[in-house]
């Protein structure tokens, strides 16, 4: 969709909230809480941003963008070039991080700009009358995105802020999550350090009760890619994937039409089924049970050979 920027709010010194509206239509595809959209930049690159507006309002989308001076350039471009009336190319919402309906309690753990999906999720939880709590970790209390909005929704009772610039420094301890609680769901979005700490602290929780949203590729500097064979289940064709190319690239070069977006293993658009092989999963989305028969073609590989179901 080509959406028009109808409002820009300087939420913090480094974060702008952009409001997007269809120039001709009154409604947009309805997002569910926790959904994100892809924004296509002028150089063709795609960036994912969680929707942080009210999920019940389908007339607008809102995205919060932190300016990352040493990032990949997307946030800088949005901050420096987008103004009221600008047109952005935006996908329909996709949700890899949905609120679990009927949970007894939701615990949201957000770090920095990773708080954005929770803005919509707490509104949905509150409207459903479900119990929730946010642990909000920020480096600086003056640079806490969406803080005023979250406090208005949550009150002081359901929101705790861990600010690194407080004296003494306040630091969230993931070990405080404790033992598994039946019916409680944990959602975490933020920097890798926070995600890793929560993963470790919840390692004995059922996988179905712990949910992560990641927008940066998992760093594994020591990974050494090896070539492998990819058999197409429907035709029996076998295609060699060299060490310096992804399965996605090789399929495209052979004329297969495979959708993709982030090409970092974080958005889920290139997911496919597989069988008969040992896959080396390098994405940040699939849980342990899904990894038994699903893979992300942009980053995941196989040991020796795999059969993919496109
Ligand atoms: S393109 Fe986003 S996970 Fe593969």
C-alpha cells in the first residue's frame, strides 16, 4: 500500500512516531495486537516496524522509529526525509508475536524501542479484561519510547520501569521471572542481551508460554556455511546450494518465486516446510517444535541435504 504520513510526533529525542493513513480509503487491513508492517525504502530495502497504535482503530497505522546512527540506514532515512504528506510503501500487517487469547496473565518484557509491540498488546489485554504487567527496560528515562502512553494505559500498578540512568542504577533481573506459572505467558522484545537473558531465565518454561520478537539478525560470527543439496519435494529436482549463497538466492536464480522481506531470519515471510534432512536453523522466529518441519530459506541451511516443500 502507498500510505500517507499524516502526523509525526517527536516522542523522545531519538524516537519519532509516524501516523500513516490511506490517501483514498477510510480503513486499512485490520492489524492484530503485536503485528508489524514492512516499510520499503527508496533503495528497495525492507524494514520491519511494530504497529504501536490502538489495534482496534483500523483507520490509521502508527510506527515508532528510533534513529540508529550506526544502524543499516533505514531509521536515518525515515527521520531525515519523511515529512507530513510523504508517501511510504507499507505492507499489510503480519503477526509473528500475537497475544495469546485467554491467558491467565501476560508478562511483557520490553527493552528500548523493543517496547513498541507492547503498546498495542496492553491495550488489547486491557480491553479483554486480562491481567498483565510490563517490565520496561531503558538506558535513559528521558529516552523511553511510548512511556506516557503506556503509563496512561497501565497506570503505575501494571508498569515498572528499569532505567539505566537512575541512581542507583535500576536493572531488570530476568531471574526474577521465576518458575513456570500455569496459564501465564511471557513476551519479550528488545536488544539481544535482554532477549538472551530472558531465554536463559525461562529455559524450564513450556515453549508455548514464552514468546520473542526480534528485529535484528542473531549474531553467530563463528558460523561457517557449508554447501548442501536441496531437493524440491514436488518435482524431485535437486539443486546445489553453494557455501556463499542462501537457499533463497539459489531458488530465485532457478526461477522459483519465493517471498521474502527481511532476509535476516526475523520476519517469517520465506518460511517453508521440509523433510528428510538435518536443518541448521539460523532464524530468530521458529520455536523448537516448529523447527522439526519448518525452516527459513533466507538464513537456514542443511547438513549435506534436505527436501523442501515449497
Ligand atoms: S525473509 Fe524474513 S525470515 Fe526470511
